[in-house]
């Protein structure tokens, strides 16, 4: 992303020289995240309002949190066993239950959603517990899985029996309460020195592929349901948009992330990986899921004079959020504000300009075309910057 950082490669100092890649079990686990992305994107079809977007972000976070926590546990506690496989499969089933509950999670299926998340925390308890028997200095204190996993599972289970709207208040409090526990593990020594950052950021890159794939799937299925010339043109432009995002993410961001993580000292390298892959990539992936919903609506409404306000926010607003999240990542790894602002201002400003001023005057295909122009310009700029840095010996 120009000078931005899309974390998809790298290795923590002290994490060991052995290269690690995603295991088959992890790739199988990722399949359920496909269902999560599909359900969430479908919820943003049509004309979502502010409440719909707020519900989308609120419901997406526990699903994302489940995925990133299982991934982190498998990263640090490497040993494969039937017990570990069964725990991951149980977490997968729980995440699938959450995905199934998503359409009515703020409604009749709230208990199922809460119990699914509680079950996933029990799986995390089992995945992290072997680390409490590691030799020093890698041993995990027992209070951490007992509070972070077991107590959280119990409280989320209780929330399933709390009437609306108080159950949602309880969910928000529980999510916020977890942050200090995670922030408390910010040292670079001990168990955290076992973190394989290369594996972790590869896993996040695979989730980015999943949500980009959901956008492509939405284009295909929407075109199938609306087989017209205007829908076809809009779908092709949508594909170009997704391809440009993919290209800039994996061609330019990956190398920048690898350099940032290689040069960071132990403790700050862990915090860098935590802040980018754990927190900021929530917004990156949420943005793509929103764009997937908006693109599907653009294809479905290609024969209309303009897109609905909600669809504009999902599509163009999603692209603005995508760039803003990458800008936050770039700043987090130490990129100069000036170099980040060069691509962030148009990357965020152009989509917002479309939403606020131009969207209701343009046909759906024209909206997507303008977003394609911004994404391709962003890609070209990233390529120019990379070539100049290589010529100067900085890459």
C-alpha cells in the first residue's frame, strides 16, 4: 500500500530459524471463516443504515477474535496431537454456530451466538493449557488461560440467558474487559519469544484472501441473479477493483512488513505483531467484507439510476476504511507521517467524496469505475515508490 504495511511475511527475532507455514488443520479451520464473511457481507446487501453497520462491526469482532486467538495459540503451542486437533475442530464448530446465528444474532439467535463464542473460549482454554507446563522462561502463568479463556467462557454462557438488550451490553463489557489481559502480555520474553511472526502474518494474509474471495463470489452470484449487460459491466469493474487491492496488498505491503518485523527488537516486535495482526487487521478485513456487500448490491442495482446511500457507504466507505486501516498500520510500524499522508489522503478522500457528493448523481457502474481508478492509481504509485527505493538501495 505505497509505504503502508500489509502484514504477510516476516519473523520475530528470537522466534527461531525454522520456517513455518500454515498446517492443513489451520486451512481447514479457515473454511468456517468463509461462512462468517459470507453471512456478514450478505447482511450489508441493499441499503444498510447506521445501525446495520454498527451491528456488523459488533458481531464481526467476536468472530474475528475467535479466529485470531486460535491462530495465535496454534502458533505458540506447536505440538500436533489428536487432542489439539479435536480442540481446533470444536472451535471450528463453535465458530460455525456463530456464523449460522449471525443473521438474527441481535434477535432470536443471540443465545446461540453467545454460546458459540463461549464454546470457542473453552477450546482456547484447552489449546493454551499445555503452555502452563512449559519449562521456564517459556511457561504461561495459569491465571491467564483461567481468566482469559475459562472465566470468559462462563460469562458469555451466562449472557445467553440475559434478556435483551442487557445481553448486548454484557457482550460489549466482556469484549472491552479482555483488552487489559491481552495488553498485559506485551513483554518480549518468556512464552512470547516462541511466537513465529512469519507464520502469524501468513495466516492473516490468508484471511485477507478469504474476504477478497467473498467479494469475488458476491460478484459472480449477483451477476447470475441479474444477467444483464449493465450488471456484467459493473461486475467486471468490481473484479478489477478487487484485483487491484489484492495486487497492492501482496506485492508491496508484504515486503515492508517483513522488514519492519525483522528490524524491531524482541519486545516491540511482539507488540507490533499484536497491534497489527490482532487489532488493525480487524478493520482491514471488515472493510473488505463491507465492500463485498456493496459490490454485490452495485451489480444487483446496475440498472438503477444510482446506488442507495447504504450501498454507497458499504462500497466506497469500505474502501476508505481499508486505506485508513493500512495507514494506521504504516504509522504503527514507524513510517513517516508525510509519506503515509501522500497515499492516505486520496485513498480515503476520493471514496468519501463519492459517498458525500457524487454517489447519487452517478450510475452504479460509474461509482465502481471511480473506485477502480483510485485503486489502480494507488497501485501504480506503490510500484513507483518501490522502484525508486530499490534504485536507491533501500530495498
